[in-house]
């Protein structure tokens, strides 16, 4: 039994020794070659993109809208971009109040409707208007009587038939009636009647004496209405707001550090986040800083006959402060960043090669090229992101 156990122990020891021998890590020539090849692959990924070619056919060029341009000199505009708001021009808005108190008889214009100058917006029945017209008619009749009496006394006086006292009394009565008539006429002017309407009062029916017509003092659109039929209104009741929206103002916030670059007459480009743009002209720069925002307000005037701008819109305003000429400029969209470096795509026989460039000054749309491109060379200027995408795709396929 003891001999059997001894034999088993001896066999187990031999097995353990054999296992240890075959698992010893021994450097092999093949392993060295593998490590060297792996290092070579790692360095191979860090290659230079210069002169790489993106192959593309003329048909693909046309389909994708990739445009080619010749490198030339150009102008760079230095500008300030700041928030702004579209508002109604202060000279093109009218807040309309009734000149007399009364009840609204009829409304002729509603929200959004166009009106011409002096067009009737609503009519109001007013005791004050009736009294003013009646007084004018009475004074007009009195003046006619006094005028006739004066002419008669004048003829008699010239023929020495009547006394001088009667002549002078008629003359004074005539002058007083003229003064009263003119006062009543001026009162009707103050209530909004025109010369023609005042003359028409003599021929109107009695039930029209109380009617006051509320008119628009300007051409434009009704942008607010605060009256209803039958409503009693006072002279401090704002009934309508009419505005001419063909020209609008742009209120621009100017920060103190930019103020020295802003002046009246400057060109302004107005833009929205959805790409809508328009040109405007700076017409006013406030000399006062707002206490809360610490900015001053500049106002630009914008042509809105197209009707695409609306009061209350928030926009961006870009003011050109200076213009410099650069010997070589390209559109910003022509530049692509390839692995951290700026580059252009240059046309070659097979397609486009990648050309690293050095950028100088820039504005919102263009940038100056200091190195990597010569005047007269051609380059891809539009939709170059498609070329970059193709380059990345080619590299990915090559790596596999």
C-alpha cells in the first residue's frame, strides 16, 4: 500500500514539472517582428494630408454644387454684431382720439385694414358737435343780416339820408358778427372739420348736426381698435392706432466699447436666425447710456415695402466699422479643418488635392490667406464639406 502511494506522488511531481516548463515565456523572433510591425502601424495613422487627392468626377461635381473660383485680392469688412429689435417708426404712427365726447354710431374700419389720409374710421353722435355746428349756423345768419344792414346804412350815409351814428352802429355790429362767425368757424376746425365740411354744414339736414367723423391723419393700416358700436367715449379714450409699416425702425443696443466705431449714416445689415436679411441706414445715435443695461440706443431705418418685417421682431444688427484690402481672400466656407489644420481643396486631374493654408484677418464671410495659395490659383469655394466627408470616407475604407 505504501509503495502504491509513493508511485502516485512521483507521477504527480513529474506532471507539475512538465507543465511549468511548457509555460515559461521565451522571447521569440516572430514576437519581435510582430511588435515592430505594430509600432509601424501606429505611426502610419499619423500621416500628413498634404497632397492627398479626393477623386471626384465632373458629373459628381455638378450634382453636389461644388464650385471652383480663382484666388484674387478682396476687401474685408470689420464689423460689430449686436442685438436689436424692430419697432414702428415714431414718425409713422398715429394714436387717434375723438375730439368730442359721445356715443359711437358706426365703425367703418377694422383691424388690419388699410386707410388713406383723412379717411373716416368711425362716426360719433355728440351734443358738443351739434352745439358747435348750430352756433356756427347762427353766427353765419347773424353775419348775413349785419352785413346787409351795414350796406344799407352805408348807402344812406353816402346820400346823407341817415345819421352818421346809425351808420357807425351798423358798422360795429357787422365787425362783431364777423368776429363771432370766425370764432365759431375756428371751433369747428379744432373739432376736426375741414373747410369743405364747414361749408357743407349749411346744407346738412338737422339730424346730421350731431355727427362727428373720426378720421385718420395719415395713410397706413389699423393696428389697434378700442371702440365698439354704441359705446360712450370721452376725449381721452384712444379709439384707433394707425401706422405706416412701409418704413420701420431698428432699435440697436450699442455697448460703450463699440460706441466710438458707430456714427449716423453708417450701413447696417439686419438678420434673423432663419437667414432673412435686409440693409438699413443708421439715422440716430443716442448720447445717453441706459442706467440698467449700460448701453446707448442707435436707430436704423429699414425699407419694409415688401412687408416681411414686423414690429416686435428680435434681430441681429451688423454695423461695418472699417474696410481693409487683403492681397488674397477666400470665402470662409471654402476653408475646411482637417485634423486640426486649415486647408483648401485644389483642383487636380483626378479630383481635388488637400492644401494646408495659413489664415490671416477675417470678417463674417471671408478670410485672408497668408500662406499656401497664390493669386491666380483655383480652389473649391462652395460645398467643400462634401469633399472633406469623402476624404474621411476614403481614409476609413483604406484603414480596413
